[in-house]
C-alpha cells in the first residue's frame, strides 16, 4: 500500500480510510497490485503485504 507515504504510515492510512468507509455503512474496495495482478477487496494480510 502506498498512498504516496512510507511504511508504516501508508498501512495506517489504508486502515483509517477503510474505517471511515465502514462507519458510513459502505464496503471498502481497497485495491492494489499484488503478485503482478490488480487485486481489490484486500484482506488485512494483503494490506500488510511487504512491498520492496
């Protein structure tokens, strides 16, 4: 997860944005490129995936 921020701030931002969306009774569709594929509806493990 980038959000154009360094780790761990980028992961914290991802969780904060997802919480805002959930608090609005919506479902977050966090997206990233993992394993060279576009992925959406990331799990916590996906969000915490180490990026080189």
